[in-house]
């Protein structure tokens, strides 16, 4: 069972020879065999290509009906008879290449929908697709071959580099974004930061938020994610960063190159996330905290102190992962001994 053709355009039937060349494998005698798409091991049929990675998926490999499986050499002998083993070092990475061959990215359909509202001095690059009810403000620039889906908004003075994609109902304000940037549906970029003082009389007075959001090339921002603009300086999202759905990023935060921020994480103002660091789901980062390059913050961790580069932390308050696990183990043993005392 491959991808639903109502939603995903297909390149059509491809031969095994084409698929082999796509992932750098040598030609073989069965290269004329044809395939129609890709599918998971458990859903794939004789015309589909699947992949298997990791020993835990061995039962699914043995039971698959896929016509071909991209697989590591260690598991190739378990590929069922009638299914072709495409042996590679990194199955998932090579499978992605095959999936993209079957379902290449949909190019823009150049043109501007008549309902779009575009300021007279906005610059729209060549080959852009501008959907229904899109708003592009005064002085904004949209790079060539970008796609702006219906009901999205690009504020005054904003810039989106070439080959960008703003999905439906996403908005960009006070923002300069690079090439190949993607904003998924409902993302909010450039909101006013949560910065205010409280007077002796109990009145909350908002601090003017006068910075911007700078988004590097190739960054992707998930659906419903909110990124506040800087209060004075800028909020910066590094090139290639991947930010999941429903993430909150406060004003003046810096996200490094290739960092990964998973759903429902929250980063308070003026914190710094290093290159290729990972924040797991629902992690919370206090303000003015530094997370080092390639550090990893576990799910639901609460970080209130700096994390050195390359360190894994867990828990709330977050401690080094091994230390946290030892503490949990001791707590469990303590709880068990107390229960035994009561029942003994």
C-alpha cells in the first residue's frame, strides 16, 4: 500500500535498475523489474519498496510482502524469497532517496491568485506561486520559486529567500529568512516578546520589542510554533535547524545550526541553544541559559543552569543523564523498602 495518489504526486512506475542507480548500487540481472512506490514493511506489497533498520524490526522484515527491501548486510539473509534485498550501509538514508525519486517535491505553479493582496512595492521573484488570500506587505521581498499557500501573511519589510515555502495560515513579521526556509501551517514568526515590568501599583507595562527574527538557510519551523522577535537585538534561528510543532521560542533566543527542537518544548528569552543540540518533547529551558553544541536535553526536562557541550541531561531540575538515572533507581529502591516495611 503506497502513498495515496490523491495527495501525493507520483513519478510513476520505476524499474529496479533506476532504483539501484539512485542509491549507488551496481546493475543486476533483474533490473527490468518494475515498482510503483514505497511503503512500510507491514503494508508493502509486491510492487512496493520498503526498508528495514534495527534488530527490533526483524520480525516485520521476515513477514513483509514488499517486492524490494533496503536493508543492512547483517539482515539481508532474512529478506523473504521473492523480495529483492538492496544492501546498503544506511537503509533509512538510502530509502529516503528512493522515496524522493517516486515522489519528487512539487514545484511551484507560477502565478498570483486574484484574491491575493500584494503591496505595490513588494518584490515577488520569478516563478513564485502565490495562493488565495495571501497578504504580502509593503517593501517585502519573496525570493524566486517560492510558494506561499493560501491565507498566509508576510509582513511589511520581511524577506523570504529563494525556494521558500510558507504553508497555509502561517505568518511572518519583523523577519528576514534565508533560502529554502519552510514555515508549516499556523507558524507565527515575529510575535511581540513576553517582556514587561510590573509597577509598584501593580500595572504591567510592556517593554517595546524592537528586534527581528533572523532565520538561516534551510531551517524548518513546525505547525503552530511561535517565535518571538528580539527585544533589542535579534532572535536567531540557525541554518538547517528543525523545529517541531507547538514550540515556543522567546525573544532574543539563539538557536544554532542544525539544532533539533521537538514538540511542546519551550525556550525562555535570551537563552542559547548550540549547534546540533537536541531538545526532546516538552523540555523547558529557563531564560539566559546556554545549551552547548551537540548537548541533548531529555523529554520533560527542566533546565535552569548551563549545559556543557555534548552532555545528555534528564529530569527536573535537569542533571546529567547517568546521575539522574542512578537517582531514580535509588528512589525506587527506597520506595520499595518502605512498602515492604509497612506490609512486613
